[in-house]
């Protein structure tokens, strides 16, 4: 008999939903982790013979599945959660919200405010099963990165990038040169491994086409190719943006990016809702990635997630941050995406259940990883991949009886059913207890800082 495999951690007795190429499910299975990698997956009974682990977590009554990926979030807007709804009760909200509230709010924040936002945002994400995030671009990205390091989450931070327009707060707009240099320097600062891990990295960012000059877009695209990193942007998100591109350049947004040499696999285009047929073809051909933020996207238009996914576009799911809808729960985004896709692609043709359970779970995991260019590292439970693993309760009243594990994982599980979270091989939440974060300390700091921030924000946006 061969010597047992040595592991640091064994998750055992769980139903393993791998979301691998064959969508394998192992009932009463086990997953072994050494360092930050998955080294063994199989039956729990076989693990008893084949694996010796330093520590074991009992996963009975739970599902082991890959961590979810939030492919579009605004860390620095976390402290605005619910604020626009509160303003709306007092006076009409100014449109567009990102322009009139989100960017001015971000402009007020100090380094420490963003760190605090990051602690709240990433601790929240971990608590609902998100193990990797992609920041859209905000102020003080190094503070975000510090918060990501400290909470134990995996992620990509990025810098707010605006170099045109005359109504932006002073701290939010910069010159083309400084925008480019700041982005490149950020990516270089967080490249490679730190403390033995590459868990926290940075991408480049362009806020969106209306706030960035053509010169900056061209230069950023060139930098992305040289550094081989993503540029995180918002694209085809509003009618005003389509009109801007058509009026100014005679092209729709994706066509405009192509004309600048900026539509390739380095471009990560959040939303991508209002695509023409030609733009959809351009996505397939030139391979920019995308992110469907289902909480908000159906207020813009009938997002074509399913068509994009089935045509091979690298697309994941995102929350768009806590300010817009409140929740950072990708399980709930997945529920909404599926209902939305049914309405867009199924219902008009009397085609029921147009998106099977396993397909939406795949978008939320594999799809997110592909959209960020890290599908070889994360996005499924497979030997050799990084150990970003959830143990999710499947024994609640609203999950019983259990006939189909994919049905449960895609329909009845929400983020709060996540019990234990492993990221990069480290247990960061165990039985719902966050191990890296002092929850009371976060609340104490929020109670101290929020009244001052909101007082200023109310005056600023009155
Ligand atoms: Zn956004």
C-alpha cells in the first residue's frame, strides 16, 4: 500500500460539487489541501486510507464547492449601503447616481476610510461565500489591498481613473499622464508574490469611456498588453454612454474601443448590457471579458448573459458593490440572473428552465475566474488548483428533502448558509465565525467615523 498523502487540511464527509469540466459530484466526499493548493479529492472513506491531515473539518450535512467570484465590486462605496434610498425619501435623487453621489462620496474618503470600507466589504464577502473579487477602480487602492491582505480574501484592486470632464471633484480627476503612471505603478507594486502568496494583485482601470480621453484608453491598452493584466472598466451600461460614443465618434462603445486598439482579452467590461449584434460579434472575436451584475442590469436592459456565455465569452457575475443594491451575496445575484435570463431567453419562446442549475453555478465560479484570466488557478475544485473552498449548509428546513444537489446549491442556498470558507488554503471562516476579522472593532470604527462622513456627504450632495 502506498504511503498516505500528507495534507494540512482535510474537509471530509461533505458532498463535493466540483464544477469541473465534467461537473463531477462526489457524495460523502473529501477534499485535501496542502499549502494553498488542492492535492486530493475523493470519497471520504478513501480519504481515511489515503490521506493524513494535520487538521480535519467535518463537512457532514454540507456541500463543498468552489468559492464564488464577484467580478465587479466597488469597495469604497460600501459605506453608502442604503444611503441613496434614504436620500430618496427626502428629495428626488439626481440621475445618474454614480455621477452625482458615488464619485463625490469616493472623493471624500481618506486612506483609512477606504481601509475600513475594505474590512467591512471583504469580511461581508467572506461571510456569504465570495472568495475572490475584482475592484472596479476607486480611491486609495493600496488601502483596499491592505484590507484584502488582512481579511484573507483573494482579489484585484484598482485605481479610479478619470482624465476628462469638468464637474468631477478635484481628487477624482487627473491628467492623462498621471492616470497612466498611477495605474502602472499600482500594478507593479502588487505584482508577484508577497509573503509567499499572490493572493492580492492589482489591475489597470478606466472608469468608463465618457470619463477617459481616447489618448488614455489607447495608452492603457498598450500598458495592459505589456504587463499582461486586465483593464477593469464599465461598458455599454447606459443609453447616455451609447449616445456619447455615437455622437462623438460615430461608433458604439465596443466599436469605439476597437478603433483605439483597446478591445482585446485584457479589457474587462462590467455590465455589457446594451450590445448591438455587431458588438456581440466583436466580443466573441476579440475576447474582452464581461461581468453581469444582475441586481442592477435589468433596470438598464435585457442582459444577454446566456447568449454571451454559450458563445464562449468569458463572463462572470458581480454585485456592483453594496451601494447599488445592498447585498454582496453572489448566490443571490445568481438567482436573479437566472430569473432574468428566463425572462429574456426562455419566456418569449415558451421555453421553460432555460438555464439549468449547474450552468448558473458555473458562471458564478468558472465564469468569474475566466473573466479575470485566472481560470487555471481557481473557479472549480480540482487537484492542482488553489484551495478556495466553501462548506455550505444543505440541511436547513428550506433545503429538505434533498434529491438533487445542484438544485439545492443553485436554488435554496444563499450566502448566509455558507458555514466555512477556505481561501488560498487558509480557513478564514469556520462555522460562521470570521477568524481574520474583529467584527466589534469594525463596528466601533464605523460608529465613530460614519456620522462625520455622512454629515459632509449630505451637505455636498444637497
Ligand atoms: Zn460599477
